[in-house]
């Protein structure tokens, strides 16, 4: 299981890449580590589409 990088493509084709840190630094037991990682992944899967909706409503100015 890779606890570092993550990629998600949001509506409109924008690829978002980010790095998660700190999971191994917590010294959790393996089962706890895997559960926290799963919860983190589910959170990003839930909230990243909302970020895309928000960003699409912003007005870009030079």
C-alpha cells in the first residue's frame, strides 16, 4: 500500500496530484494505519468534486 501520492481527475479533465504525509509517523498499528488511510481516501473522493464545483464558479482576472 502506497501512503504517499494520490491522483484524481475531476470533472472537466483536470488532473489533481497531491502527496499525503504523516501516516507512518504516527506509529499506529497496521490495522489502524490502513483504516485511517482508507478514511482519508474516502474523504478526498467525497470532497474533491466539491472543490471542482467551487473552482468552476470563480472568476479569473489577469
